[in-house]
C-alpha cells in the first residue's frame, strides 16, 4: 500500500512545477505578498488592512485557490497525459485519485499557511487565534480541493462551474442567519477561523450555536464523500484521451 | 508461475467489444497467440492503441475477456503492469531532466527504490547503447535518442513482456533499423514482445505472430509464416528455349511452375537444390538465359492482397 501511495505521489509531484494551476497559484500568492510588503514598507496600508487581508486569505483565498488547484488532482494529468505513467504502473486508480486529491489539499494548506504567516509577521497581527486559523486552513484546504476536484471529475468546464458554485451558492448560503447555512462549507470555514458573519434580514429565527467540532466534522465529511466519489468515478472511467 | 494459457498462448482475447465516445471501436475481437513476438498491425485509427489500452486495463471493454500471461484483465491488470513494460506512443520522455533521470523516474514508477532505479537505469541505457548523452537534458534529444530513452524507461524494471506502441515512428531508416535490432536483441534474450505498428516491415523484421486489425475488426491473427512463406521464393527466368517442353521437364523434376511463355518462365524455388536443378535442366536443354530474378513476396504484399480480397 505504501509503495502504491509513493508511486502515485511521485507521479503527482514530478510535473508540479510545470502545471498551469501551480504557476497561477504561485503568481497570485506572490502578488498578495508583494502588496503586503509594499504596504508595510510605504505605510499606505492601515493596520486594519492586514487583518482584512489575513481574513480574506482564509475565507476567500482558500476556496478560490482550491478552484484553481483542484484541476491538478486528475484533470491536468489527463489533459497533459502525465497520468499515463502511474496508470501504467502497479497502482490502482483509487489510490491515484485519493493520493492526488489529498496531496493537492495539503499543497494548498502549506502554501496558504506560509502566506498567512508572512501577512501576520509583516502586519504585526495577533497570534492568539493562529491555531484556530491553522485548523481552518487545513480543513478548508482539503475539503474545498476534494469538493471542486469532484466537479472536475464530472465536468470539463469545472473551473467556471466551481466559481459559480462558490459565488452563487456557497458564499451567500454560508452567511444566512439560519440553519440552512450548515449546508455551505464556507460557513464552517468561518466557524473554524472564528470569523462568523451573517447578513441581516428582518426575520429573527432560532439558530443553534456554531460548534468548532461540528464544523470540523462537516469539512472532514465533505472531504471523504467528495474524494470517494471522485475515486469511484475515476476508477470506472474509460480514459480515452490517454490511448 | 502461470504465464501462458492451456495451449501455450500468452495472449488470449475472446469476444472483445469496446466503445469510444459512443462509437464502436473494437468489434468482437477473438484471438489466441503464442509467438515470442506478436505484431499488431493496422492503419492509423484501426484500433491498435485502443486494443492496447484495453489489454492494460486503461480502457474498459463492454464485453469480452482478455488474458495476458495467464492474467485476467482488468481484474489482474495491476499484476500485468508490474510484469510488463510499456512504451506508449502518447507518452513523452517524462518528467524531463536528463535521460538517466527519466529512466530512473520510470523505475520508481514501477515500484523500485531510488538507488535501485538509478542502478537499473544505467544498466538499461547501457544495453541500448546510450552513452554520455544520458546526462544531457531530454528536451534536446533527437527523435531516435528519445525513442531509445522511452525504450529504456519501459525496460528498467526488467519486465517479461514489452508492449511497444509505434516505437519507430518518426525515425529515419538507419535509426529505425537500429532500434528494431535492439528490440530484436531483447526478444532473443527471452522477452515477449507485443509490437503495435502501422509499418509492415517492422512487424516482418521482428514478429513470429501477427494480428491484423481493420476498423476494429481482427482480419488475421496467426503466424507470419501463414502469410509469407520465407522458405520459398518466386523466380522469374527470361531468355530463349523456355518453351512448354522446358516447363514440363521442370514440373516432372518436382519444381512448381507458375506460368510460362516462349521467352519467360515463373517457378517456385525452395532453396539452392531447386535452383541447381533448374540450371542443370536449362543446360541439358540448351536454353539461353538473359535474366534470372527473384520476386520476393513481402508481408506488406501479403497483407495488401488479403485486405483487397476482404474488400472484394
């Protein structure tokens, strides 16, 4: 099993530097860091701006970067035929799909964590909720990558569809002041990072208090369900583009 | 270890149907072959790569069974992939870097450790006569060097079966012959070869058995010798005195005469004895020969004849 995971991981990491999604993610993160560094050095960013940048990185950065990076799990390998190598090796398709999905999630988690640390250092922000933010980055990264990876597994126009799902469903539903918000991963990301923010509506409704444990479990569940479905679809798929 | 079926056949396919994008690409493929080297030939788009994809379990068939080296596919496709090396036409030299890096990577992809992969990468490249070029970036390789590198990548884990998809594509004639000779050495070293190609001479050069595929249908599967009889050749003699009596004398001596006129006779020779007999009879009868030529029937001729016969 470990040998299979190693093979699947190697085949994933080898073309990483040349993947479009990696390049775009690196450029966007570098731009964000440049903005923070320039703001810090020139003083044009007020101290509160650094807090907003850190919050945005967690609440919007993670889902948006996940939209970009989830392409790398399987779609990119099929398009550029790099998946042919692990598929011709002694590895099951399930192992390939699960390993690549989780590796992409971890990649996003590591790069987002490094960026957040830079923003916090440069903005001289408080580290008191950093462990909670770290948990939000971790659960958010793997859940969103798995979720958008599933969309990539079923549709070739996944980039647009994923963006639509995030902006038209996930974001608005996650800010509703009633129980339906539990359906949106973005709500649980807010709970995990302690940045709950609901839209005001004139109707008052009873709503249970958000729980860190519950939100973490929902994100884990999203990861498991989405990854399993992706692996299932990938295992049964005729990879005609590769032959 | 079970490597072949009941009749020594290592490649058995029964009633295979496969669709691509709703279009039927393989239609009722049936074959059982035991040759050391099997050629899969057909024009571009005939279904060769699809058949290989199905054999490796990358593509799933709607119907039918495949057994390779005694392993049922796709159930035991992983085991087959461990025991076989694939040189895929679609795959490049991956992931870049130097030639030895690429071959070492292929070793790791087949489950070998890093150090063992590196050791075997050098061995494979040595076997394929790749010298110092192995340390150059693969991006700058010629087509011939790239194909050698891809062959080394398929060989690095010492597989018992090599599946080669269009290995000579894009090579110039000397490069093609060089690569074919390398593959021939591998075959003579005991490896089974499945060679997919649209170049008939490549299959003739290497293969004992042949699969001819046309628009997803197998039109021939069997020994190459059934298509081309290499033990005999058709000879054409031109001159005077080659009359009906001369032809009758040849026939009486046991030489098969195909046709004749006053100036020309065609006959089958099964070797030097037949040829010596022909010269003796020609001398006895005072025939004067201006020209004696050999009309070799190549595999390509035989296949084209068969395809034309199939299409009426």
